[in-house]
């Protein structure tokens, strides 16, 4: 004989937590959660009053209400206190108590309202099988009593009910369960909508955090690279050429001041919503400043072409891409000369940054964060960034950003030249 699997504590697997119909509607619900006292008291008063006034109109056909009848009504209504905690158990128990009440011959009345409330609570809580089973068995028991067992049960001399009446009762049962199912579906839709709104809010927050991190990376990587180069120059010339060392320290001071200003501008976005920015976002109009900063770091930059009028987002992305590309030249290239070419064809702005190489240092490839940031900026606008070694040596960054120019200069041309094999880091 195959052994039955039991838990270490003994008993079948459901022994410790009870059968499925006994479990809580929500396992996270605390034992001291809200009890539906007001609605239960109101429903109990309605059931007692309605049954009391309905009894005289059913004399001769049903047993008069006595202490046992009122006790059964109290049990039926009292069970509803647990309908939010044990909905499956409550609907089964309420249906069973109601069937005993009907089998005892007591008057029909609002006792069935308690069954409807228990069924509704169970369906909405997800105990659909328990609810359908309970009301189905209640209807089947009532039909069995009304059609065949009426002569064996009180009241004496009772006559049977026609099938049409039982079909009407069954229709009402289906209607009650259908309304409960509709409420359950609507409640699930509301919960899904709330979850989707919360998820969208989290996505917006994640995107904003990513944007701020990307801005900080671009600002700090460029400025700290300039500071690092100038600090090395200052240390090397401190004894032999104090004047040149002083110039390097002045460059460090200017670069750090500018970096602090840009960091402050980025962090301004964390202020209260609706506040106006304290400084305009950087764009390609500040490209000469970027060239001056690179020159202070010992890098000569040639700029060819002029940008068209750009939307603010595209203008900022283009500026940051050029800034990051020049930062990589300063940090990872042995070349002290770079070329920036700007072109547009009416539909897209094309940026190309070239250096002659070679790569220097053991980490010449970089961490990849800067290149990933450039790609993310371009992708957010529907553009692309390609980066990799040139066939004739050196490194090339090619960015294509879609733009709708308002006043396109005549004779503008795009940039050609795809890069070679792309590397992962730079």
C-alpha cells in the first residue's frame, strides 16, 4: 500500500491550515482586521423584522416563528460577521443553516437576503467555487423538499410546489450569483488599473532617476577628466615652471566651478514641481565653451558645420554626446587633436567626433557607462549612436538624432562615413 504523505507534525497536508474553504480571503489580513458589525446588525434587524411580519401571512402553510426559528435566524445572520475573513466557510454555513430553517417549515422571508450577502462576499473574495456550490445545494435541497419531501416535514398537510416555481427560484439564484460575479470582475479591473497606474508611476520615477544619473555622469566625467589632466600638468611643472602650474590650477578652479554649476542645475529638477529652472539647459550653442574646456585640458578641437534650430531635448542630447565623446578622447586617447562635424539633412542632425588615437592606458576601453548613456539619450529621441575604431586608426563616434528644423539653412549637408566594428566600452 502506498504511504500517504504527511507533514512532520502528523495529519494530511492541509491539517495545519485547514481545508481550502476555511482559509482567509486574504492571507495577509491581520487577525484584528475590521469586523462588519454595522452592516451585520442592520441586516439582522431587517431579517428579524421582515420574518416577523411575513409569518402571519403564511399561517396554515408554514410553521409560526418560535424560539428555535429565531435562533436559526440569529445563527444565519451572526455567521455574516465572518464573511470578510472566512467567506468560503460563511457561505456554506449560511446556506446549510438556511436549508435547516426551510426544512423546519418556518416562514419564507428575508432570510434569503443573508444567503445573497454571503454569496456576494464569497464571490468577490475569490471563493467562487464555494459560493456556487453552496447556493446550488441550497436550491437543490429546497427543490427536493418542495417537490418530494414536503409530506415528511413540517408543517403538516403542506402541499408540493410546481416545477415552474422552482425554476423561478433557480433563476433568482443565478441572477444573484451573476451580479456577484459582475462585481468581482469590476473589482479586479479596478485593482488592475490601480496596479498599472502605480507601475507607470514607478516607471516614470525610474526614468527620471536614470535621466538625473546620466546628466550627473556626463557633467562630472567631463569636468573631472579636465581637472585630472590639469592636476597632472600642475604637479609635473610645479618646480620647473611655476607660471604654467598656476595656469593649470586656474583651469582646475574654473572647471570645478562650472561643474558645480551644472550639478546644481541638474539637481534643480528635484525641487518642487512647477518651479521655473534657474538656468537654461545646455545645448550646442555652448559648443565654444566645450571647445575651450577641452583646450585647457590640452586637446585641440576643430568644429565644422553649424547646427540647425533644435528642440530643447535634442539640443541637450547633442551637447551631452559631444561632451562625452571629447571626454573619452581626453581620458582614453593618445591623440591631442579631435574633430567635431555637424550636419543635417532636414530630418536628422548628424554628429561625428573623430580622433586619431591610439588608445592609452590599461582601461582604454573605459567602463562603458558613457557610451551607454549616449546610446540611451539618442534612443529616447528615436536616434542612434555608433562608436568604434576607424579603419585608418583612431576612434569615431557617430550620432544621428531626428529633428524638425524650423529654418533650415540652404546648402546644408549630412555627414557620411559609418564606423567600423563597434566595441562595447569606451
